[in-house]
C-alpha cells in the first residue's frame, strides 16, 4: 500500500486530519481545493489549487493519483465515474457519492430499501412548499449543496412558509426527537464492516449545526443496538467502501430513524482521535486501502466542542483563552489553521476526555465559555 499515491478532493479540516492519519501509514497524499489557503496545505507537498466541481480539473487531478477519495460530497461525480471506468480506484464509489449528495435521491434510497427515515416528498419550488401548508410542521431541505444546517428550514407555522427554498428540495415530516445520534461505520473492499458506538449530538439552538457531542451516547442498550444495526444496514445496502457517518433521530418511544448520511469522515467523529481505539480518519484509510479494519471501542468518555468563529468578528484569526483551557487535564485542542474567521465558521474543535461524568461536563462548559475565535 505504501507506494500508492492517494488523492483527496477537498482540503478542509477533514482532509487535514485525514492527511495526518495517512502520514502514520507513510502514505503519500495529494489534495485539491479551490482555496489556496486550505487547511490541508500545511501538511502536504502536493497541493493543487483547483475546482473540485469542475470536470476537467477533477479528471486531470485524478489521473495523477492511484486512489481517489473525498472529504466533501460536492465534487464532480461525472469525472469520478469516468476515472473509475478508466480503472482508477475511487472510494467511496462515485455512484454512491452521487446518490448521497442529492437529499431527494438519498431519501428515495431509504424508502426503496425499507430503511426507517422520516416520510418526505420532493418539491421543486417555494410555491410547492407553500402548497403543503396543511402538513405543518415540516422541514424543507435543499436537495443539493446544503451543509452545516444552511440548507434546512424548520417550518412550524404558516408565516414560516415564506422561508421556503425556491429550489429543488424535499419536504420532510418534522420529528419531535428526543436525541440525535451519530454512528460511524466503515466497510472495506473485502466487505468487512466495523461500527462505532453511537455518539450524541447537541445542535446549536439557532444554527442547526452541531455545537457539541458526547461519546458514548447515553441511551439504552436497546436503542444503541438499533442505531448500530441501522448504520450497518445502510452501508451494506449501499455496498459502499469507506467510512459512513449515519445521523439518526431517536424518539421518546425509542424509535430510531435515519436523518442523513455522509460518505466520509465527519464532524461527529472527531473525538475518535483521542477517545476510541481507532480514529475515524485511520479507519477511512484502512477501508479504502482494503486493509483490516481497526477496533472501534470507546477508550474514555469524551465531549467534542466545535470551535466556531465568534459572532461579530470577521478578519484575521485570533484565539482567546488557549492557555487557560490547556491547563486543564484531558483537553485536546485542534485548530484548523484557517487564517480568516467569520461568524459560525468551523475554526477548530476541542476534545475533552475524562473518566468522570461530572468533571467532563465541568471542563466542557469551561472550554465553551473560555476559548473563543475572534479577529
Ligand atoms: N425531519 C426533521 N425533524 C426535526 N428536526 C430536523 C429534521 N431534519 C433535520 N432536523 C434538524 O436540523 C438539523 C440539520 O439537518 P440535516 O442534518 O438534514 O442538514 P445538514 O445541513 O446536512 O446538516 P449538517 O451538515 O450540519 O449535518 C438536524 O441535525 C436536526 O437537528
Ligand atoms: Mg446533518
């Protein structure tokens, strides 16, 4: 495997952490991103500035690698299909990226395969969203290019309908969930599957994006088993090679259903670097290289806090409170090296580990109020 050159489409923080894991395997990595200051750039020699959504540029980049993977779904899958047809190894497989990156196709897949997921219908315009007023409350989502909650509108009352997207999307039943879980699962080229214990995601009150998460999730053994079984079912029915993050809703009645999946390392798996036997990044590499998958067990309870750009600050990045948080035992700071901050931009994350629940919570609260990214 060591002489294989691996290409990554996308050079954000996920790519950056993937490259760090790859260096432990002595692999040579190249990456392409349109941002000349992409977070991955600090770690690799072969960085190519280019548009991952452009057919010609993806073709040219792919031809310079032995194996191609992604750290974001918004890539030119037509080029990936052609590269695959030409004999290049591309994992996850292009047709699966294509299915997942369009929420309407992804949801149709769950329907066709009998995988539990909220009921939905496809809409093509704001008018069509408004025509579904009798279905309120519901959630309107863009079919493509939504991320970090930016393509999601929860609609509760008639006035909310004005916020509907005037674009192709879905309208999905609102689920009054009790908890949101995420389960990482990996499948290698030989079909071996390894699933991680579920983690619990807590979203930001207004911004629909993960603010922090706990690992392992506090759920009954029954819910845990259901969540892991669904994750395995999804990756097996997809026949995907690589790492898959499965976001799930759990209702008060203990029902578990799929919200959405991401075919790559994920924000909800960062804590695996310090808190599980095998990190999600190493696991993704093992899967796409056809290596045996690593053990997934939790080593120590953890909280992962996303470090978002502070509201009211745009410009050159400055960190406040770094020394204070580093004085606490078990606080692992990951800064992504982004030179420019803006409100709610993902600038880093902190994983806090502790055997003791009360201490873990105290430290997480301390980190949240102390460590800030400003300009
Ligand atoms: N059907 C639903 N019922 C209730 N809440 C929902 C529903 N769908 C989404 N949400 C809420 O909105 C959040 C974002 O939705 P979703 O995960 O589909 O979008 P996303 O933009 O792809 O998010 P991200 O990139 O942050 O994972 C969910 O984590 C959940 O809190
Ligand atoms: Mg999501």
